């Protein structure tokens, strides 16, 4: 996949979106490494257990990567780096590849201007908005999270999601059928997270109703841009977002390296 920025969005806008996305899904631990943000949350989520390299103030990239690897190895974790369209330095992806890092999970950064959002005058009655995740919301979202470690880590991450947030649950026949989380950053970027649907309720329009309600809430809470990150291989989700006017703003993938332990 290509990591170029779409000309419809400036580099500054993409940088703000990436920072807002990181803020919306906070790691339990964060350490500055020459401007990079080293993140760890005890395993599970790649994003909350990877380096976010949006700025770099150091003079030796290899030395910074070595420090990153030591921090992860000390916690028994693989080294992950989230390499985006605006990663710093610009040749970071090549440096990591040269150190034996493998490429994983290409992800698209999609966005649209809030004034182009398809927003209803009011949220559909079947969508309930709460400030905290309800048992119904968790009942939809958690089963869709792959891997026991990620499911176990999710509640602690959700508890740290910052304010101006909304947990949205769509209901069909009195039963929770879809979930989403929206977090509006101080600079007016609404980040969409945790979009999931009950397997038995897919293709019922729950996803579209959810996004309509989410966009309505985001705009009423000061959003100027709405952004989300979606795995490139998820064709169904990409189609839903395209239908609602989301366009590619950038992209990222992960670079991964397992720790190398000395043997005696």
C-alpha cells in the first residue's frame, strides 16, 4: 500500500488527525523517545502497544529504535512501530525494514469535513448515546475484538478515553445490535472508534443508523472534521464509509520485530 497523503487534506490536518486518534485510544503507559511516543498497555491492541513516530528530535534513528526495543523487551512485548503517511523521519519505514521489521496490517485514515457530513436533525430513536460504555455496548463491542489479550485490555483503555466522548448503541427489536465510540478533540476533530455490530444483525442498516447518529452528535459537539481508521482489507466497512462521504486522508501500517534474547 502507499502511504501518501491525499491532496484534499494538508499535512497539518493529517498530523492533527493522527494525534487526535492517539488521544482517543490512550495507552496505559507512554514514554517520550526523541519525540516519538512509545506506548504500552500490557499487550493486546497494536495501537496501544506501538510507537507513534509523528515527530523526531533526535540525531540517531538507530539508537532511538534500539531504545524502543529495549523498553518493549523489558516488558516481554514485541516491538511495534505505527508507520504513517507523516512518520518522522521520512525514511523510518526503510530503516525498520533494514533492521528486520516485518510489515503488518495496512490501515487507511479516512476523513471528511463536518459540513459535508450526512447529519440528521436528531439522532434516530433506536440509537442510545451514553457518556460511558454500558453493558449492552460492551456486549456488542467486546466479542468482535480479536484475541483474549486485546479483549482483556480493552476495558482499561476505554476507562481512559478523554472527555467530549459518546458511546453509541443501536438497538433492533429491543436488542443491542451495533456499537461505536466518538471522541471530539480540543481542536475540533471527531474520531470514530469501536464500530462493531452483532454478527446476527449485520446488513440490517444498523451501521448506517449508527454513523448518522454519531455524525449528528459530533457536529453538535463542535467537530469540524470527522476521522476514522479502518483496516484496508475490511471491504464492507470501507464501502460503508465511502457511501457516507469519507475519503482517504492518509494511511499507516505496523512494523513488528520480536525481541531477541541472548542465550548462554
